[in-house]
C-alpha cells in the first residue's frame, strides 16, 4: 500500500489517499492540510493504524496487441 497526497485547482489544500498496488483507493482523508508533508505524514500514520495486508494484484503493464494483427 502507498500513501499519496493530492490537491486540485478548485481545492488547493492537500489531502491524502491510501492506495493499494492495483490502484484502488482504500481510504481518503476528510481533512485538508496546508502542506504536502502534513498530508503524507497523517496518511502514513493512518496506514500504520489500519494494519491491512495488500492482497491486490497489480495491473499488467503490458497488453498484447496480437488481436489487432489479423485485420
């Protein structure tokens, strides 16, 4: 699992998300932070509290295009 921080132009405050290795959001902060460091620190602390094992399967980086070659 990883902690990521994000902000948007509409809402420039920082928030954290806990994301598994398949790219799925596990949890997201409801609180906002003034700095990226504050958001990541809080998210990392929350990840430690969750004590969850990530059993997700990462998406394949390579996708075959063999189905397109017979055209």
